[in-house]
C-alpha cells in the first residue's frame, strides 16, 4: 500500500505526488546580512532525527506549498497544513 499524505485541499493523495523542498524552520537572513549569515543559510543544514517540519510542494495536485510534520526515523506523518496560512519564519525553497 502506498503512503498517503492528507493534502488540506485535495484529501489523501499518494506521496509520489509531492516534492520535498526542505526545512520549514529556516529563517532567511536580511538582504544586508553578512556573507557568513548567507553562507550558513545556503549551505549548512541540520539532519534532524525525529519530528521535523518540511516544505512539500503538491506538484502533481493542487500545486500548493504545504508544511508537513513527519518523523525522519519512522516517516510517520503527524500533520499537514497550508504553508501560506502558517507562521514558521521560513519560506519555500
């Protein structure tokens, strides 16, 4: 049985319809931030173990950006919400 993601707009859909785009908790530096801040933002990423929020794009469905909270160990999905309605601080990659 395929893994299903509950899109808030389309309902339960196969995970293959989605593209994972990265950490939803990253905060983009200010445009005038120094090169070290930009280097960290662009190149350095955590590799979390456990629950983690990620940007997913429903590329084969409604084409909306979503924030999916999933466990990186078990791949269990704990929540899905529309990124446009969420306040995490980051922005889709």
